[in-house]
């Protein structure tokens, strides 16, 4: 595997001059970096520091469950097994690790642009959320926090083996639809339990919706993000 992957193309939005925080947001299967960009004005609140939102485009690859059709995906989904609950081989582990390295390259670019890891929030929806959790747990230097929406932790049974000590200090916001037909709610709940067993501070929310986002969820996420931006790291650097 290439130790220095090429940087993914991104869509970027800055909420003010000279942003001091970054929100790196990963889209879901078959979408692209434009998918969550319209969410920025709904999420951002008065009084927050200037933020840089970075929305990368996942690579295009064949996806087994979609008859091998090529689409933007963070990893291949091989079947509808119980991988999201810790068993089976639903997620392509090599693809997950490849995407983790691509996320690390983007985090390194943010550091080079003056925004250190402690002022970066890594977020993702569905497949993107799975990568956010996977990448976050493998970090020796913790981020400001991780946001995982309508998703699960791939390779959960091995979490204690690949989780870095520093990563366990990262707060996590998880949210899920109670009627999600794509990633069952129990999958997200199980992943939250795995993270908590490792000592991670997980804030969990469930909403009466399917595989999507809702206004109440964005409000709760805004509350959680506001607490991150008010932390001592906001005054660092």
C-alpha cells in the first residue's frame, strides 16, 4: 500500500477569514463531496470561530453489492452480512485502511495549513462515518472530536488491537435513524458500546427517521460542536 497516497479532490467552504478550525466531512456511498456542503449554513452558529469545511470526493471503485458498478466509495461492500455487528466480511478491510491513509493525508495537509489535529473534527455519514471512526481510533495524536452519522465501526472485534491510546481521548458524536433500512440502528448502538468499553466518551442520539439526517440531529450536532470549539484548544496556537 502506498504510504503517501495522492490527495483526494475536495470541496471547501470557509466561514470566515483565516480559519483556525477544520471540519473534515466524508460523504456516503455513491455520493460525493458536494453532498453535505449545503449543510454548512444550517449548522454554523453565530459566535463560532472561523471554520474550514473540507468535503473530499471518495475514489471511484466497483461495489460488489451494486453488481460491481463503479461509484464513489470509501471501500467495497461485499455482502449484507453482519459485519456492522462485529462479524462477517461486509466491509473490505483493505479498502477501509486505504481510505484511512487518504484521510491521514488530508489531516496532514490541514496541519501544513496551520490547523493542528486538536482543532480538527473528523465527520462522516454512513460509509464516510465508518471511515471517520476507523481513522480516528488509529490516531496516536487525538483530534478535537469525531462525528459518525448513520454508521458503524468496521472490524469492531479488533478495535482494542488497533485503537491507539491517544485516540481514546477523542469525544465522539453518534446519531442514527431508528427506522434506518440501510445500517440498522442496532449496528450503530453496538459500535457505540464497543467504543465506550474502550473508554471513549460517546454521545448517542436516535431520531425517528431512515438513512438520512434531520433538523433535530443538526441542532444536537451543533450543540456538541459548540462545546468542542469552546474547549481550551480553541485558544491554542
